[in-house]
C-alpha cells in the first residue's frame, strides 16, 4: 500500500537493486573459491576414478625457500623416489615460487599414488599438498592460505569428498611428525572449509 504523504521512488530502467543476503553470500563464495584457470583445468582434466581419493593431506616443506624442480630433484636423488616429487600439488610462498602460486604436479595429472605419507596404503588414497615454508618458524603467508583454501575446496568438489577428509600430515601419518608445523592454523583452517554442494 501507498499512503498519502509517502514518497514513492521508482527506479529507472537500469537501476540496480541491492543484493539479497543470499546473493552476497554466493558472491563471496565465488570470490573465495576462484582458482587460476590453468589449475582448475588440471583438476578437471585429470582422469579421477570415482572413490579413488579418500583424503587430502596438508604438508609444509620444512624449509623457507623452494621450487617444484628442486623438490623433485631432492625426492629423486636423495629419497630415491621413482616418480619424483612426492606431492600432487605445491603452493609457493614468494621465495622460489610466486607467493600463493599453485602447481599441479605429475602425480595429480597422471593420477599416481602419493609419496608423502609413511604408509604405502595411505599414499594410494591421499592427495598431498605441500606449502613452501617452515611453519615451526613462521606462519604461512596470507596468499598461501587463500590458495590452499581455493585448491582444497576445488579438490573436495572434484573428488566428492566432505571437509572431514582434509587432514594435516601430523593428524594422519602413522609415524609421528610435526608437519605442517606448530604455526600452521590447523583448527581454524579445517573448521572454515566448505564442502561440495550435493
């Protein structure tokens, strides 16, 4: 109803209406989960078998600087890993790789078992993500954390996993480890994850 004395404002043809709370939340989710196109393409194109992956495991490299090439060389030459780099994804911290830069490694693109856990059985079902840095000495960068969240949420959707499937190395490894370090914000990160829409 319109009553006498009220002002009635009729927006012009192109006037935008304010976003509803649901629309604002959807916009935040889209912004929050944006990945570089090349990374999203690598996630989408990999021949993931239904039920192949059960966990997503977060690691730190334990050193302040690093590149995928150097890590791969170390895993091949020192750890004698036939498939090289133990992880499926690596996220840089600005020292060796761009801050927040995500690399999809051959273990993901070829859907190979990981080499990042002490248990061979766990490596068959766990995707490994390594953030460059020593999180016993300093926290991950904000860009690393933004990239980690976007990557993990994209993998949850691709592999049809619930947020409970995300673990730190320390939580899942059969041998005690401090990885990903005392300064990694484990609790707040895990509690903030959003799973795939069903």
